[in-house]
């Protein structure tokens, strides 16, 4: 396949940045999207140009490191996959592909397609954990009975890899799907009850302080989420937050 | 509690609660308006009751005005805040791939509804306030000095729907109301945390409400335009 790529190039965080056109030929439909970018970068290096900076790590859809807004969609046109799992067979010979970084004020661009998603880490630090006494008499987690339905829902919420596609695709740059998944995975389990009130209040406060937008329930986040995190989690977080606010 | 009102989720709750209140009001408004199609007398009686009963005039009306202003004002504030959360826009954004047009354009459907509402208030509400509280005529009669003249409400309603431009504007206003409700109805329930086993049924009901109610208002406007004598 021969393709035209329109890629966001930005030297550093303070650079204004712009879209730059590149031609790439002989792309195999079996390549992953990131492999295609690897080929482009090899060409750029060989011609003495600066390669395109982009995030990646496991390339198995687990780490949540790869991002990219491809042809107007987070992680590209495929569903339930991250960019590293997207294959070139999803495109046609002669296509023009737009490749941009995830855009949000809370996700500033560091270079080219690499964005700083540490806002997610700070939200997680604010309450996305449980405190466990490991003094030697810790209770075996498997000895605590948990309703099967809740266990499944908690597991589903816990599959969020924190890639930020929800923020990138939301017209409001809202992080509510991410935060609600992190709140839900504990709110549904007995181990998460002790810190439930502080958790939701602190995580939502941190989310607001980071400058993410307000959720308007468009549902775009759920559609683009590579792990299929459900909007049901946002409804649950809203209820948890209301309960915690009235209590606190 | 103070944190609730300042938070993004608190604002969501407030928007949803004001929306649910306005949707209940719309249903009540429709229930009275549809009487005008079947029985002018029943419509006159209901209008006179709503227009003169103290609890409606001095309790519910101020709450409704507050609810309307709050919903619009909060909608615009949230839109401005949300726009500022993404300072650099995408060169290419395929919003249609993952969300409905209605959900992405609530501000525009809301803006058109606001324009319609201002015209609607000038047409009916301002006139009512003038007659009742400026001129001091609480009789509701066509001729206040003649009890036999009958109530004025049905006659005034029919008169308003004579000009085709006003009928067309009202119909367009209701189309935008339908677009707004198609996302807004269900969204309000999601915002207050109602996403459960009833969600599927609620979605079906929301579509019936969002299309059925504005369509009913359109039918009333057309009925009076074509049946005016």
C-alpha cells in the first residue's frame, strides 16, 4: 500500500507545532500501525531527518502506553483495540491518514505525538488504592465472600489500562470514564469500603483540579475505550460521589 | 456538601435535576394544551385555574422561571468550561463514529430552544402578566365587564396561530426540542446515577417522550392554524 501521512510535529512542549505530510510506500497490510511508523522513522533517520516521537511499550494492548488520534478517532478506526493492535489492513491503498496526539489541556504535548498523561497518575495517587495491613496477620483475600456479579463488574472496571482514549475522544476532554473505573473497581468490593468516601471525593477533586472537562454523557468514551469500560461505571461514581458528599 | 456544588459531578447533578424538573413541566404544559384540540371549554377552565391559582402563580411559577434560567445559564457555563479543557483542536475529528449528533450539539439545540422560548414568552406570558398584574384584570374574560362574554384563553390561542410564520417557527422550535430531548432525557438519568437493569426500558421511553411530546405540540399548533375561523 502507498499512503500519505499527515503527522503532528512539535519539537518540544513550548513549540507551536504543525501538521507535516509524509509519503510512505510498500506498506504491508499485515503490519501493525506502530510497525508502519517504525518503517517511516527508519526512512526519516536514513534521510537525516528527525524521527517521529510516539509512545509505545508492550505492543500487546496491555500497558496503555500507546495513544495516537488516527483519522479523527482515538486508537484509530478499529474497536476494542489499542493503537499497537491496529493493523494496516484497516486502511486502503492511496489513503491519507491523519495522525495526531491525544488532545487535552490536562495532557500537554511533550514532543510530536507524545503527551504527558501524569495527570492520571496523580488522580490514582489521590485515592485509587486500598490500605492493607501487612503486619503478618493479613486476612486471605480469597476468604472474603464476594457476590459473583459484583466481582465480575469490579474485574471489568479493573481492566482499564489508563491509556487516556476516553479523554482524547470526549468532546469535553472529560476523564470521568477513567476515574469511574478506578472508583468502581474498589466500590464494588468489600476491601474497598473502608476508604470509599475519601476515595471518591479525593479522586474527583484531583480530576477537577487537573483541568479535565465535564462529562455530558455523549458515550464516545465507551465506544472508543480499548477495554470496553462501561458508562455504568460513571453512573456508579456519580452515586458514590453524591453519597460521600452528603456524608462528608 | 459544599464540595458537591463546586465539583464537576455536582454540576452534572444540578443540570440533570433541572432538566428532569423541566421535562415534568413540559408534560404538564402539553396536558393542558392538548385540551384545546378536544374541548375549548376544558382548555379555558384549565388555563384560568393555572393563571389564577395562588400556588401556581406565586410558588410554582417562580420555581419554574428559576429552573429555566438556571438550566440555560449552567449549560452555557459548562460549554465554556468544557471548551477550555481542549485548547488545541484536532485537525481531523470523526465525532460521528462514536456519538450522536444530538449529544455533541446540545448547546446549539439549546440555543435555538432559548430563542424560541423568548418568542413564546413574549407571545403568551408577557401578555398574561400585562393583563393580570399591570391592568389588574384577573377575570380571564374576553370582556371583563360582561360575564357572559366567556373566557379569552382559547380565542387568544387560536389568534396566535393564524400567521403561518409563527406556526413554522413554533414547529421548528419543537424539532430542536425533540433533538435536545433525544439526548437530554436519557442523559439526565445517567447523570443521577440511574444506569441499571431498567436502562434499556428507560431508553425506549426516552425516545417516545423526546419525539412524541414535541410532535404533540406541533400537531396542536397545526390544528389551530388550519381550524381557525
